[in-house]
C-alpha cells in the first residue's frame, strides 16, 4: 500500500465526502482533485464511465462509485471496521447507504440542491418550481419520517460509528445550502443524530470545507483544500471550463 | 439457517432474477411471492421502505435491495463465492453491478420496458415517444459500447461466473420483450457473453419463467412458479388490485 491515493471529485458532493470521511476513519492519506462534477473534461469518461465522482486512483487501480470504493477500503485497509460486525446489521446498514445514495439524494440533491443551486449556475436554467415544491412539501417529509423511525435516541445508527452514518449524513449539508433543514421539533431524533455525526466525526471538518467550496470559484478551490490540511492532487486536474452533464444528470 | 426464506417480488423484475440466480448458485431453497412491483398493498411499505422488490424474509429478518441481499447471501451462506477473490476485481465486479442496477436499468428498464410494456398496462398512459427514441437510438448504444469494452472473448466477466454476470444479464430479457436486442454484428462480444449467461447459468430457467409471467395475469402467476419447480410463498401474498407506483417510479 505504498502507492499514493488520489480522490477525484469535489467535496461539495456528498458521495465524495462519504469516501473522504471513510479515508479519515481509516487514516488513509489522500490527494484530492476537487473537480466540480459537471466540469469534467472529455477524457474523464475513460476513468469514470458514468462521469460520476468520486474516483479512486491508486497506482494502476482506478475504481468508481462511492459504495464500491468504501467497500474496497473496508476490505483492504486496517483500522476500525466501517460496517457493523453482525451480518444482519451490516445488511441493514448497507440498505441505509442505498437509501441515502438513491432516494435521499434524489430529493435533497437532484430535486432541491441541483434545482436551486447548481442548475442556475452551471446550466443557466431556471429551477422547476413544481419539482422543488413537491420535493420540499411531500417527498422530503416522508423521507424524514422514515429516517426518524430508524434513528436511535443516542449514539450512531448501529451503535458504533459506521458507514451507515457516514453515507446518510453528508447530503443534509447540501439541503442546508438551499435553506432545507431538519426541523428538530418534528424530527427530534434525526436532528440530534445529524448533529452528533457533524460534530463528533471527520464529516464535520469536511462539511466546513464543502461550505467554503460552494462559495469558491473552481480555479481557487485547490487553495481551499490546503487551508483544511488536505493535499491537492498533483497528477490529476480534470476540471474543464465547459459544463457538461453526465448520463445520470437531470436535464 | 433452518428458517425458510421467502423472496417477495415478481421474477419479471431483473433485480428479483438476480437474487433468485444467486440463491440457485448457493443452493438456497426459497418460497416466492411473485407480486408485480406496482401492485403491492399499502402495508408493503413497512417491509420495503422504497416499495421496491425483491424483499428477503427469513424468520424475523427482513432485508431490502437486491445488492444488499446478494451481499448478505455471500456473507452468510456456504457454496461457490459470488464475487471474484481479488479485492480489485471484486470492486470492479461491484461497479458492473452498480452500472447494471442504475444506468442499464434506467434506460432498458424505465425508459424502454416501462414506457412500452408496463405504463400502458398498469397506468393506462401512453408511452413517451421522445423518451423511447432517445433511449433506443442514443443512450442504449453508448451503454452497449461501454459493455462491449469490458466483455471478454470467452468465459464470464471475471473468469468464473460471478454476481457481475448475474447482475448485468437479467435486464436484457426486459429489452427483448419490447423488441430491443443486442445486435451481434455491432456488439459481438456482448451478445456472445449474454448468450453464455442465459444458457449456462440458472438465469436461463428464470428468464423462461419471467417470459411466461409477462403474459400471465397476476392471479395465475403462482401456478406458473410450480411449473418451473419453484414454490409459491404461503405466508405472504402482497399483490393488491390497484396499481400504485413506488417513490422511484417514473410518473
């Protein structure tokens, strides 16, 4: 394990923060190319067939998809286990990860953060008010109701910190960036759990970095990494100038 | 492991066939509730928060999401390993599973099979010709080009049969049901690999069952299972009469 590891992708992405948080827990030193997801140059498709971030590069090994990457980290790195020890709990934790990566991000990411923050900036379009209202008023409350039911009164989702927490928590920051919050009166356990993950784990510092990156133009982002003690990637710089959506990006 | 295992979900779903193929490889006896995905009664949300299939029930253990379930099978059952032994190959195989579950099914399932076969039947709507044309003429060829590049001349994707094959192959049947085929002149390795998976693995029989179920009304589907030597679930029958989409279903 002497090859340096490069992570390609902006920590604004909750999927990138998931992987960086896992690296922090496992004490894996990484270099970061903080490429915003829609600015990847053409050749990026050779690294990431779906043009998604993050990408993990370690010598001649290139891996895509945050869930694949964290599982690879778990299987190849020493340090605290990222999943619960019991197989049933582990399966339930992986379902939380799947729920976060698809349903939560579908609503909090694509329907709210994308529509309200990214679409106007990167694609010059207006946000779709009907999509936003339905997401905010109907879909998100149903999601928070479900999550309230699986969140414990104290501690983390499966007792010790696991990838269930580090997968589920990151997208809430993107919600806050567009004024979507977890109301602690309506969802008290969810709100309290989120605060624990954001103050007691490596996600806290990563979120602070992501907030700064949200307000930083692409060419100045590498300097921001260094302010947080992170290392910009020297061998990779995939950011181009022309916004280009990936195959899974809403049009 | 003396509790009987029930799988809820129609084998028309490629995700259900993935799990049933894994059960066949591991020689796990299962009972099946062949519920079509859009007919789940209300209480189904308590079992499957996203109203997706398949669901795995084994005593008091309920697990959702096909990827979660196959990983649970791998971790708890003896028999041939469902993933390659090398961690890098295992990660690459999991990326193929992710690609199949999201991108391939997004196009072959939601944009083609759903629009052309399910939408008119279950929801009474007309198919969206623009979505269908773009999927067939642009998106699917790009997907097949990528897959042609990762498919070997012979054998399976990672040498021995693995979940990469059993995840990727099932959705092609749904394509054929709406006259979408892999042209063997344009994608010869992909077409030949698909034929191997469909003739040399348990997916073959499951595909034959699925083709029959596609032409069988819901109330007669349990009898079809028995024709294929499979056991209908006695403790579960989730099929209702009113089509109701899940949160991830296109409207």
